[in-house]
C-alpha cells in the first residue's frame, strides 16, 4: 500500500516525464515483489506503462516490452481485483489509455454507481469522457473531482485534465492558459509542450510554437512525433487530429533545421 501511495504521488508530480514514470515503475515493481497477489500495484502499473506508451516516454527498444507489461499487469489486476474500488478505478484508467474507451467507461461508471463520492474515479473518468467526445461530461467530472477533493495528492492534475478536455473539444483559447500553467508544474512533460505548440501555432505565433517544441526535445531526447501519433489521431475529431499531427511534424522538422 505504501509503495502504491508513493507511486500515486509521483504520478501527480511528474508522471508525464521520463524520470517520473521510471520512478513509478520502480516503486510499483517493489510493491509487486513484496505482494505479488495484491491487485492495486498491477492496476497502477498497467496504467503507468500505457501512459508511457502514449506519451512517448520510452526508448525505442523498450516499446515491445512496455506493451507486454501493460497487458500482463492489466490481466493480473482483473484476476485479483474482487471489490477493490480503487483498483477498479486504475483498471478503468488503464483501459482508457490502452484505447478501450467503452470498456473504461463501463468500469468507471460502475465504480461511481457504487460510490458517487469517489473523487479519484471522477478525476480519471474525465479523460475517458473526453476521448469519447463527451466534453461536457468530462468537464463536469473534473469539476466534481475538484469539489470532492480539492487538496488531494493528484489535485495538480485536475487543471491539466480540464486543459486536455478543452483542447480535444477544439476550444484552444480556453485550453492554452491552462496548458501553459501545467508546463510550469511539469516542464519535462513532452506532450504538454507539444499541444502548447499546436495552440500557439493556431494563434499565429510559429516562433513561440517552435520554442515549445524545443523545450519538449530538450527534456525528452527520446521523443519523436510518431511516438505521439496514436494519441493525436485518436481524438474524437479525426480530421482535427490529422491536421494537428501534420503541424507537429512540420514544427519538429523546422526546429531541427
């Protein structure tokens, strides 16, 4: 339990960075070593490996292993979970990051049906709703999470999830200031800098966009546009995703020119 709590705090403070996600792997790996039949670390590990995959926080030779580990830990968590609502919450989060939004929705809504005051489930279901294109539900979910647990350990991510929801909905003016604030919180989170660059380009500031790309590269030498392609093209508005991925490829090439 203690290692799981440490990992959750690391996720909140730096889970989008290479250093942070590797620390999460280490903490939860120790939890699994000490209690291999405890479901929760398996669920959070699946969430974390899937997060690393979609955020591009892996070296090229690690991808196949990360995919296998994400699947194995999710399978183990499902086998062991029983009635642990916190574990089910992370299972739902892992399902969303693995592209199984409908299954994630079922898992998380079943948790909230049993405990409507589960702030962590409201926090995590926000992204599931957002990637299903249910933007008002996503905004309401993060507002509910904030109201229930305004000072929880994962509270710093609330604003980022709202920013991501607004970005996916195409409301870049609402998203941009929230994204900029999250950069101050996690400057090493490459994907945040990438979508900041896309917003800045939309506002006509290509020079500012290239500065965001330069920051993403500085903190993430392993990152390339194709590592973010799956996440960008899985937006509810597929044409928006294609346009923005093309912008990313252009900005990335220009920064290296």
